[in-house]
């Protein structure tokens, strides 16, 4: 076949052909198989009639005539690369139809706590769909990076096993906020598919809502689509809502591609574009009301469209993934691992290349691996990829070697940040790889014995406590345990595991999901009213005695009597960018004073203050009246608090610069907290910062602060600010115009926070602590200005006290305290060595047991064929406080006499040890619990060879045998046996 040609309508000739294009499914992530089945049944009949009309009963009967006819039906289809699809889609809507090109938003859906990740192109425009009047443009187009690997929309488990599922993907979309109607939306979509990328019309089918006669007629009359290619569907498939409850909604129409592959059954039809018409509003009663302004939201998967135009049977065969598959093959070959170029031979290669894209883009947008929320999803993605690598034969980290091939797959410059930030991205991945490689081996080592346990071989189910331990202790994702179990034809009791990990799940949910706060819900109504206060508190002269007007007020309804206000202008800074909010007070028109206790943003560009009456008595009705819309009040920001916060915020910028200067530009900010008396700064780095580096950082910041540098603060277009060299925190959301805080020749960052007017305000700077908060993430806590001075004064007083107590003095040879401390450390080390030697001698001092015999603990614990367990009871001196001594003593006794189980007691403490080689079916922890039950109770547990616990103390004359001493009861038990 000639390059660039495809079989177009071979079905008309009755020729059974192998599919040459498309993916193997027409079901979207949120779609049932019903609609595709309906399309399949509808058109299977049409194909049959077409073959009958050509009087060809079978391919064999047709002979050369059928092939000639098929060749005559060959139609040239434009062959396009993925970069060309991106370019032509954007140019079509921007140049030909006047749309505004909007950059993809972050994978973190800021100001939309209902979603874990951005999962569709319309997410960043939700506000404009709800209120089109506030949209800065009437029509827009975007290529949105999306993630479906967590929350309600999760394709993670399907990746690698189907031709179309991905965790990360790109969505092409065009949007209208009252600019155009259904007619134009349908016309543009049809033109792009049939004229720009030149798909044949007779291989396209459309669906419409059964009651949407307008869309049906537009397809039929305006675009000339035959009626037998327009399918009416129910609301389940062709009516879109923004979510549960009230909100904009409307019918949708979808365009399907015919893969010409009957072997796929109902999956022959591939959905490629969905056009949603938001023409209704569903109220709280579920009733539909017509909207005065109709909006349009469309979405088309780039990877899916690429599979169509590139004549591929699944998305993984397109040029989107080709460089990564080639790179993986090369890396495997170099590592001596057998590799086939057939990407469909195993799902593991597809999992690796898909997950590499997902993890890299998530890290670039500021997500850091952790055990909760988005960070846990990222960790799962990385570890699933590594497990697939392990299945292919990798025993060492390899993911970062694939990163250059990921960049090659985006060689059109569509995501420049991926190349600019490759070092920190690879650092995070590499650190996770190194950690999980050991975790994986530990996890597999724990699972293998489970699969060999005879008592579990019947049910073939991994115990919930084992699966939970893998997850909780070793960070082994539950889905990996399930996957490994399934490969052995075992199952995992997921319900029981979920019950065990309830606490972790609640933490994960709390890290991203919105609270059900009534305050926030009511404040959202202000957004619908267009209430967007102006922040006026950047300048000192606006902090005290400024007049503001009440825009809205709302009671908290939580029994506190507090009120939530929106005022214009608002000099109070709300929590954002890590900076803690302002506090202060307001004076109402009647002279009453209320305390400002919190400032927050209930929605994007929203600002609200929480106030409470300073007087203890209930607020007067007159006060509440003075909080009504339009009333004036006077604001007073706590200037002292603001001054401390500003100093620590500016110091955070310098710390970021100092870290990049000292540790390298690969450093990425991973979070921060700025308070009046301290700052906290998280950043990506794989190892501790040594004392010399800490000194270098402190010295540079302090010397810079003494230069009295004043900030230059201006607003710029986002791209210009980035081009100027401004540092951006990619987990933050930025608008098209951003505020740049520039300390000339020192630091330049995008920042909306408050800062000092002169860097001398942050002197002195002192690091209080440095440590790890997660794999690959470090944290520095520091203080500046007055807080740092106070800390240094307290440190100096402590040194003076130590000098006095140790009688150390500064000399020409150096600080006397240093000499004293070093001498004491050497002395302590010497004593420790002597103690260890003495302890070893004590352990090996022979001691006759106070009781010995056999003990019967029941059939489940006794070794097979034995009526009792040989046991020796030893009483130890309780004066020794070192717990390690008792463990070593137990092990020594076991080595000296492995034929018996040894029980050690001192005070109420008990320790059981046994030789696993001689008692392979016994578990010391279970034996201990059985002993405790027979001597009056207690608590304890441990490993198969060693367990420890405490015997419950009783009063004289009570308990079995009437002895109050734990030792007496244990001796009595052994003797009676």
C-alpha cells in the first residue's frame, strides 16, 4: 500500500479487512458500553445492506473485482504528527475563528477542592461557565494537560491493559462563554475534522440527545450528515452536568470514528470529540431552567486523535510514545535484559512509558511524593512503574535514563518547563527509585512465604494484616500487592485492608478534599454576585485608620457569634503562598470595635475577614446593622505582626536564592510557611546539608542583608516575568499578569505576599534546624530580625551557664567550652566501651533455671507428636535497666540450650525465646500470649523467635495458685504441668 493512504470504505465492497486505524474502543472514561453497542447494532445492519447492494456475497466470490473496487476506494488522508495536530488545532481556532489561546493550567486544580487533579480542559474555566459575564474573553481554546489517576476519575489500574487508557493525557478544547451557538460549534468541529485533518465523512458518526432536535437538524441540514449516521441517545450518555446538585448543564453531541474492525464488536466505534452545550441550569429541586447565556465546552483527546490520523491500532503505537519505547528498548539491551520491539508483548513497557509522563508532569507542577493525597498518588505511580521494570528484569534504578526520550516526545516546545526543570524532576524520581528498590525486595520477601503457607493455600487470600503492614510499614502500595496476588491467582481482602487503613485514607482525603464548612458554602454565593475585593495592604500607610465599605456579611452560624465580612478595599492579607494571614481590628460606624481573627480566600480573587466582638457580651443588634452592605468601617492591621511576617517572607526569598547558590539550581521549593516569629522552607534535595553548607548559607544571607537592598516590585505578563528569570513555584496558580518581587542582583520571584522595604530588616538570619520531612524533601526552619536576635541571646546565655558549670574559659587556643565538651565526649565513649564489655560478660555468666519441665499450651501451639513443650524459667536481676541486656541474655541461653524454650522474668517483665530451627511450627509471640493467659493475664507480643511482655500484677491470694508474684505464678504453672 502506498505511504499516506488508508482503506476507506472496504466494507462497502464486502471485503473483510484488518483494521488500519483507530484505537480499539469507543468508550470514554465516564461512558457505559451501552452507547457504543447501540451504534454498533445500528451500523452493522447498514454495512450488511451495502455489501448486498454490490452483489458480492463473499470476498472469495468477488475475486479481483472486489480488490479493484477496494483499491478504487482508497482515499488520501493527511498524515500528521502530534506536534502538527497541536499546531493546526490551535491555529484553526485562533487564526480562523478568533479564539484566545489559553495556556494549560496546572495539574493541581487550584481553587477547586472538589478535584484531586485537573482531569478535563474545562476545569480552569469553571468560574466562567458559572458566570460568563466575568470571563476575560468570550471564546478560548487550549491544549490542557490532564490526569486521571486518583479521586473519582481514576484510570490507573487500566493502564497497559487497554489500548486507550492513560494516567496523563492532553485534551484539545474550544470554549465559548456566550459568543457562539450550537450551530457554529458543530460547524467548526466538522470543518476541523473533515477539512483540516481530512478525515473521510463516511467514516464519522454522531450522537445527539434524543430530545435535542436542534442538534439533530444541524447535523443533518447544516453539515449534510445522513440521518442513518445520526444516533439519538438517552440522557445517561448525552446530557452533561458539572457535578451533583445545582449548576449549569446541557445536552452534548459526540463524534465517533469508524475503525472498520468488526472483530472489535461494539468497540469498533471510537469517540473522538465531545461537544457540550450548557444551555440549562439545574436548580436545587432538580428542575431545568433555560440560561440567558449559552456556553460551549468541547474536548478531544490528543493521543486518541493521533492514533486515528497515524493509522495505529492503539494510542501507544503513536509518535507520542515512540521515542520512549525506543529509549526503553535501548536501555534494556544495554543492561543485558532481553527486549522485544513489540510493545504489545507485555503491559509493563506501556505502564512504564505512561507513568513516566505522569510522574514527570506532576513533579514539574509541584507535587512531591508522600503518604497522603496527591503525593501518595504520585508515589503509587512511580512505584507501579518500578514494579513493572522489576518484572522486565531491572534490578537498579532506570527511570531517569528514560527522561531524555520523554523530552524528545515533546520536541515542539509545547512544554518548555519539562526541559528547564529536568534536574530537580529527575532528582525526585531517582530518590524514590532508590528507596523503593529496597522496599520492593522487602515486600516480595514478605509476600513469598504467604503464598507458600499451606493453611492459606485453600482460600488463596493474602491476609489483610500482611497487606496493611506492607502498605503502612514499608510503603508498599496496596494495588501492587493485589497485582502480585492476582498473578498467583490469589486475592486480597480489600474490605478488611481498607478498614485497617482508615486513618491514612482520612488523612489523604483531608489533604485535598474540601471541608463541608457552612461558612465557605455561603461565601461562595458572593462569587456569584461578583464580589472581588481589592487588597490595599501593600503600603504601610494603609495599615492604620483606613476607611472601607462593607460589600457583604454573613454569620458563621457556629455558635461563636463571629461574622464573616467582605470589605472594599481590604488591607488585611489572607493566607496564601505560605504567608500567614493578618490580624487586627475594625471599628464599626457606631464605634464598636471587633477583632479580626482570620483572613481567607473563599474563592479565586475573593477575600473575607472573620471578626469577633471584643466585648464578652453578645453582639448588639446595632453592631450587626452596621455590618450591612454599604456601611462604612475603619480598619486597623496589626502592624507589629505584619512587620514580623514581612521580614520572614523576604528572608524566604533569600533562603531560596542561597540554597540554589550553594546546592545548585536543581533545588525546587516544595512548600513554605511564613509566620511573625519564624519561617519554614521545604525543598527538594536528596541528602542532609552539612554544617559547612549551613554556615555558607547563613553568611551569604547576612552579608546580603547588611547591604540594605530595597525591593523593586512590579507587575508583568507571566511569560515576560519568566523570561526575565523570575523564579516561580509551580504548585502555585498564576494569572496572565503576575507580581514580581525583585531584590536586585539577589533574588527575583513571582510573589503576591508582603515584604520589607529594606533587606536590613531581616538581619540577623539564623537557621534553627534542618532535616528530612519526606523522601527527597528537606526542611529548614529559621528566624530573622528580632526573633533571631532573641534566639541568639538565649543561646549565648546557655553557653555562659555551661561555661560556668564546666569551669571552661576562652583561651588563645580556642573556646574552652569546645575543649571541655570534646573531652567529655571522649570520656563518655570510653565509658560506653567499658560498659559494653562488662555487659557481654554479664550475659555469659551461667545461671541455673529456677524451674524447668514441660508445659502444654494446646494442640495449636505444641509441636506435632509432642505432648508438651520443654521449658526453663530464669529469674534475672531487675537492677539492670538496659533492655538490650535481657535480649542478649535470652539469645545466649537459647544458644547454650536450644532444645528448650526459655522464659526470662524480672519484676513483672517476661521474655520468651525459642530456636526456630528446632521449633519451626512455633511462634514465640503466640506462646507468650498463651502463657500470660494462664498466669493471670498481661500484654505482649513479638517475633517468631523472641517476644516480650508484662505480666498483670495481682493482690495476695488472688489469681491462679494464689501467688501475688509473677515469678511464683509462672513457676507454679511449669511445676503443675
